[in-house]
C-alpha cells in the first residue's frame, strides 16, 4: 500500500471506498439549461447549484451568492462545503459581495451545526490547488468539519471502518429543516438582511 493510501486509511478509513472509486454513483446528468452562465456541467458544486432541490445533491442551503452542500465523503459527521454559486477557483476572483455573503453563510452554518449536532469545536479551511488537497480546484469551497472531544481516537483504525452516527440522508433532512427555521435573535449573527438564510433564494446571482 502506498504512503498516501496508508495515511487515508489511518486518518479517514471510511474514505477508502472513495479513493478506490467504488462508492455510490453520482446523480444523473442535468439539462444544460439549468446551469448558470460560466458553470462547469461536470462540477458537482455547479450541479448542486443548478439542482438544489434534488435530495441527491445534498444541498443544505442556497441563497443569491452562496451554496452549502453536505460532503458526500465526510471527514466527520456534518462535514459541510460552502461555495460561491459561480464556478471560480481563487478567492481573488470573488466580488466583495461574494466574500461577505460567503463569510456570513459560513458563520450561519457553524451556528446551525452547533445547534444541530453540538460539536466541541470545528476545523474550517480552504484547500487551494491539488497539491494542497483540493479535490475540485476549479470551484472554490470552504470545508467546515465539526469536531468532538475524542473523535481522533484509534477505534476507527482498530475497527477498520469509521462509524458515522448518522446517514447522509438523515443528516441532510435534519439540517434542511433546521436551516429553514427562523433564527431567534440570540441565534442570529445580526447582519444578514439581504440574503435571508431562512428563505433560500433560487434566483441566479446578480453580476
Ligand atoms: Zn463549479
């Protein structure tokens, strides 16, 4: 076994089926007319933007500038990807409005996960370029990975498989329901008025 595969097996053994390419098939192809201008029809985030209501796409939330998708190959329960609607691969390609919207969406998703899954902490990060681990370098996305005390113990290695306590479908259902509830004042970040997260907007972005 090569070193990379061994490392994956140690740190994230449930991802091995993804690495070996024998995981569940991707959802069916989409009508090209559904895509936003500039989208890549082969990009799973552009597909999620185009087909956000389809449970197979695992979209938790979409507004005028950002989209949130459950990671199909999670490093932990509740691993989310936060992306701009536009297929751009570098933070320098984002408008100031997109930067703001993405940071607000990121913050709201952290709140949502805190309320839904009660994690003890988070890893939040951006992989830029394949060398840094980006599986999809053409479409920028932030990873939000909830962490629990003790979640890096050696049980997964000894057991040979990670126990993810909730299925993706059940978690998708839970988070979709929660994100559509109106936040109470105490839960609100206090700044989102234009793109109200409780009312996902399906309009294309203004460019
Ligand atoms: Zn894309």
